[in-house]
C-alpha cells in the first residue's frame, strides 16, 4: 500500500541523496565503470554470512514467514551459509540506507522500494546484475515486465523485482444499484455517463486521496498519455500532450460535477476511501490487494468487488508498486548473497510470501495465486500491462510537481493544459540532470 509514510519517505529522498552524494564523492554515478568480480553461477559452493535489510511487516505474518520458513529452507540447502535479516520500519529504511552509503556500511542485500533503485544505482553502490550475474536473463525473463522496468537505470539493471502490486477498480455494487447501474464502469465514457445518475442518488462516482503519480498515472496512461519520452529525458510534449491532458481532464470534469469528493486534494478531513466505499458513500476507488484483509476485518459484511481500471484511448493501464532485491557493491560475500537472491525469487519462497499477502513477481504463478487468495485474480490480470512510475532519481520532485499542478487544475485556478504545461517545464531540467 502506498501509505502516507511512504509518500513522506519518498519526498525526503532528494535532500538525503544529495548528502550521500557529497559524502561519497569517490562513487561514480551509475557505478558501472568500476571493475567488479563476476558473481559465481547458481549452485556454486558458498559459505559465510549474508546480511539482508528489509521492511517486511512484523505486524503481519511477513517477518515470521521470512525467519521461520524462507531463511531456514535456504540455510538447509546451503549449510555453510548463515542469513542475518534486519527488519527496519519502512519510513526509516531509506534514511538508514543513505547513512550506510555515507559510512560504507551497507548490507549484502536490500529489499528496496522500487522507486529507490535508480537513486541507489546513481550513487554507484549497487551491482549491475545484468552485467555481473551470469543467469540474470533467466530470472528477468520470469518476472512481470512492468516490475522489472523499475530496476533499470542508464541502460543496466541494478535489481530484480521481489514482490509486486498494482491498483484496480474496487467497487460497491449496492452503491451502483442505487443509481440503477448494474455493472462497474469499464471505460472513461461509462464513468461520465454514470456520474450524474450516482450524484442524483447521493453517491460519489469515484474517490481517491491524492493527485500524486501513484493516484493519477493510471488515468494518464489509460488515456494514451505519458510523463516523459521512453529515454526519460524530457516531459514537454509528453506530460502535456493531448492524451495526457484528456486523462487529467476526466478527473477535473468529474470533480467539478461533484462526482469526486474533496479528499482527492489531500489534507485531512473527509471520509477515507475505504470507509466511503464500504458504507456506500463512494461507488468506486482505485486500490490494491492489501485492502481485502482490511475490509474483511473492518467491514465483514461488505462484499468487495474488483474490475479493471476503466479504459480510455490507451487501454486499461495501472501503476506498478512493490519492492526489489538489490545487491550492494560493498558486499564481501557476493556469491552467497546472489544465491540467497535467487532463492528469494524461487517458486517456494514466492508462494510462501503470497500466503501472507505479498504478490509474487513470477508471472507463471498467476493461476496458483487465486487458489491461495481468490482476490488476487484481477490484480494478476491488471499487472500484465501495468507500468512503473518514471524510473529516475528525480522522481520524488517530479511527483511533488505533478501533485501540485493537478491540484491547481482541480481547484479551477488553471486549465488542465496550462497546469501540465507548467509541470512539464518544471520537470524538464530535473530530467536533464540525469540524462545521458
């Protein structure tokens, strides 16, 4: 789930990374040029200790599964290796990583938020796996393409996806029925047609709690738009294209019709998306698989249903979330660390975590997921063409710009075109800093 803590952590990345870059001036951006010893192939004789930092939740069964199922099985397969895992709260993990970069005290492996990988790669502290892991292509071919893409930086891959998620349309069929609507909106046109009926019935058509990229990119992409060019060098001509404008315009039009509540502007107050959906105040929201156990606990009588993100001219496209596993250059036991990385991507480990709510990244496990949790089905389908947020160290600042400019458009201060023109003009110099 993309929580407030996660958004706060991502916002803080710019300043923290700048400090780390100052303190680690000896690191080259991207770090590919430095000579590195190739990692041993799978099955090589290994021994020693592997340290693994992560933010798995101790409040659920995630940490317990890691420590009592996954690590013991790996150590049984490799009796000479001891894995030491270190759980760090999510909102503290990035700062801990930055501090470790400055002090050269990084662990062997890190379960990193997918949006941190380009920043860490640019600091020169990660191993380019596509260059140094002999069987990288074997693993990269097995995972969802959208999740893999978040590990790319300047032509190389610095991690492999470990778990993934996306957002789909969650809906309340009873709320729709109040307006005489028998099916969830499948297209942008359906949303527009449903809005006046639902408003007349006292129901908001759609609700979300922010205008960040996590929230608005599904609408921009589904309209056929984009944030930047494929090489992530400029936003002008892309973020402010006619297609991108159309995606945001849909939200603005619905908001002006009072079909979207004020919580989309962020801040406090208003009914949360989960509460509003369960109580019939909202007909639809976009959210992830983690909502199913939350609804089951808080609203056990509510029958939550899911559908694809409504399609526009670009299709039905959602956003990829999740974590990756990265290997640090400072690791003194890369062969053993890489072997544990491989095991984390094994079917055994991926299915063990799936049982406690972590969606696997192995695309061939989709059919098995529904037998573990039936609600995974729509998310597996949506992940097939879901896309990552722009993979660049500049993303936190880009996200802030996107959020602020779309808020202005929603509030009527500027047109959507002007808002996105201004956003693109502000984003271009940020991208130029890392281009090339």
